[in-house]
């Protein structure tokens, strides 16, 4: 164990140098095996193009009240009007509310699969077919996941994926078109080469710190300092990933060839197995101190992270980050178009979910340290609330 050293637990998987050259067979997984697929820099680009492709502008799209916000911005920018339906306390879609809100103005149904856990795609498909509507499956958080034997993103008319949330790639989103309807999509241009290079180096440096302990941490800090100066001096255009807002200027950017090379170098079956193993480990260690959002991990699910339910979110985030764990404040805000008062269950989710990493880069030893840190923080937080209560 490395108890004397500060942890470094990145929220996303890091890039190994060998991944720049290796080749694997990714033909069994969406979107790589889809017969009709286009790749983009961001998944949000695919959302924007879907509105144009399906003619959804000047109409309503039913979307979940539990959303990131950038997908809503993309829908609105493309000309669609979002109308929101209820999601329950366990990420469960209220199908009755969806059905009730379908009107002659409705042009499509939009389903988000949260963190690898499947939403009711089959039921939404039936609703869509009954009303003659297309179904959009947002799998940006659910790459490599299936609902049993059914890969997510294959039930809807369109599947939308984000690569860089699950794989150690510099950018990448995908749009798959399912069913008999054919659409001719132009191949988007590659992004700026130096931007891709910058993101790739960053992922390599994170791997160096993850594997190299204090020595790797020092080298990463030194190289990052030099790199920031070089980027600034050279006026390199770096198109950041993980941003919070949709930018029309980037809507035509495609995915870099390097991203596809790295993606195809991955052992995707191993990634799913590792994520499931790490999730089960956290579930076993934390369920007694924080009631889990899900008591089990359904077959086929490749979890993006472990959703930790907390009461004092801000303090828990600060204390875990101070220990070197890059935890994420998961979907804190409603998009302004959505009335928070109408969806109290979603408001509570936004107040209480912390994203704990469980990705494929994290060993059993690291996961044990993460679980120990989370237990200590939650136990301390609970004690503080009792004393002040």
C-alpha cells in the first residue's frame, strides 16, 4: 500500500504508450461495429446534426429532466424545443409522464442511459412507434454497455456516443444510424493536429503520474509547466474536451485519426470486466455507509463510475479531492429551460450524487485506498453532522 504518499486517482483512464501502436478487435462493440456511423470531435456535435438530419427543428423533443445541459444546448441551437419528462430517484424514467407529454408538436423522444445503466429503451421504442416518432438514444455516458444482450444505442433510430469518457483518447463522439432509413452524412474534417497532440500528451502524463508515484508526479509537473509555456508561445488552438457548453464554432469538427487508432488498440472486453470488478468492490465496501443507488450491477452494464449518494456534497468533494481522488460533481445544475421546481426527485439527485472513479486503469490496490478514503470522509462527515445537529 502507498499510505505514506498522496493518492493520484484520475477521473478518466490514462494513455499507455503501447496503445499508440497496438491493434485489437473491436468489432463486437458499438459504435465501432455499426454499419452506418460517423465520428465527431464531440458527442454534442452528433446531437446537433441529429436534429438537422431528422428534421426536428421547429418542433418539440421530449428529453429527461435529469440531463447534463450541453445536450440541451445543442438541441436548442439546432432549432428544436426541449420539453422535459420526469426521472425518479434511481434514474428511472417515468414512462407515464413521457406518454402524457406527447402532443402533435412532439417530433422525437430522447432517452439518456446514465453512467452505463440502461434506460427503458424497449418501452420508449414502443411509445415512439405508436406515435410515429423517432427515438434518440444518448449513450454518451454508456459506451460499451448493454442491456443484457442488447447493446445500448441499437434500439433507437439514432445512437449517440462519447469515446473519451470511457477510453483514453484525445477526443471523439459518434453517431450511429439504425434501421432501414438511410441518411447520407458528410465525413467531418479532422480537428487541429496540435490540439490532438496536446490532449494525447496530457493523457500520457497522467499515466506517468499514476504509475510513477512521487517521481512520476514530479516529472508530470515539470513537463506540464514546460508544455503550457510552449502552447501559449506557439498560439496553439486547443479545443478542450469536457467543457460545459455547446459551441457552434466546433460543430463541424470530426474525430482525429489518432483517436480511432487508440480506440481500436483497446481490449474492450477487458475494460468492461475491469470496470465491473472495480464497481463491485466499491459496492461491497460502501453500501453499509451510503445506501447505493443500485443494489446490483445488471448483466451487460459497463459502469462509467460509482454513483455515491451523499448529504454534504460540497464538503465530501473537497475532502476527497484533497486526498488526490479526482471525484466529480455529477450534473449539478438544471438547464435554464427546465423548471427545477417541477422535478424534485431530479433536484435531489443533483444535490447528492458524487462520481467516484472505477475505470480500467485502477488496480485492486488503488480501489482499496479509494474505498478507505471514502469511508473515512463519510464517517467523519456523519459525525460532524451529529455534533452540529
